[in-house]
C-alpha cells in the first residue's frame, strides 16, 4: 500500500509518545485503531516498520512475552527526522 510509510511513521510516533516501546501485537492494533488506521492499513504499516528495522520481535525477558514488538533505536531516530 502506498500509505504504508506514512502510516508506519504515524503508528511508530504514537507508540513512542505513549511509551509503548515493547508491546504485544494486540496493543499495537489498538493503538493503530485509536489513531484512525483501518484494519487493512495496520499490517502494511507494521510490515513497513519491520522492513525499515524500526520494529523488531522483542527478545524475551522480564514481563515481555514472545511475539511482542519493540521499537528499535532506528525507529526512535526515524520519528525524530
């Protein structure tokens, strides 16, 4: 989808602003819906973030479960640019 880059940055910025740096996929979907992304826009936005290495699968530890996604340092930098 052509809006994936813009939607990805919007989603990433919101996750960072809300301090959801490590989140389960369901929480990311909730945030996406709250910022107005439609169901068919969420997956391409997340995939774009992963391709750009802005989001990655979280390494387990503490309260973090397998399958959660983490904002990377590159993701934080992308939001600032």
